[in-house]
C-alpha cells in the first residue's frame, strides 16, 4: 500500500510590498495552521516517510512547523526530505511526475506545494471537485503499488480530505 498526500502550503503573508512571490513567508494564521495539520496527520497515522517540498519560502516554513510537531511523536518522526525547485507553482503533471520519480521504496509520500496545481491534481485523481484552501491535505491510496500505474485516475482511492479548522 502506498499513500500519496497532497498538501497546500499554509497561509502566506502579503504585507511586504515588493517581496517576490517565492520569498513570501507565512502569516500568523499560517504559522498556527501548519502544526494543526501536522497534529491531524499524527492522530490519523498519515505520516510521510518521504516529503517532496517546493523550494518556496512559504512551503519550507510550513514543513518546518509540521516537523516540530512530528518530532513530538513517540517515534520522533523524521521523514526523508527533498526540496524541489520545479514544484514551485507546478502544474498537476509535474507534481505527479515528481512523486513517481521519488516513489521507489516509499510507503507514504507527502508533496507540499501550491495551487492551482495541487487542487487540479487532487480533483483529477479523485474524479470529483476537491477544494484546497491553504494548508489543506488530501490523502490518496494507490490501488497498485507500482508508480507507473499512477497516471490512471482509477488507480487511486480518496482516503481523506482535511483542512485546518482556523485557516
């Protein structure tokens, strides 16, 4: 069984005029939502063994806040982390290609990225409209375990869709 988890970054700060989009940090709401989502993942046993994270500041900060919560778990969860430039504002095909490239040996992959690509991929794989507000997560289970079959949307089962309570 292989899980693919798609997580949109937590809410970013737009207050600094002139800050490049890729350099925007989290705002206070985002700094609260990321650990909340990490706790939800812990409670529901959706911990990744591999994280594929966009190189944008807001995705990296989201991950850092989540890791702080995962470290509190009894097993002190430390997934393998890859920061990947091409996940920044990536379209659905790039997101899935990247997951496939990093799937070997993983049982739970978390892709931390951006809309609209995350929402579009979640909708495509679930075959139903999925909204992905900031810090929302969608968890899929791959019916086949080999990633070459992942392009077929019938290869996926939607397991969970969660958004932070205070996002």
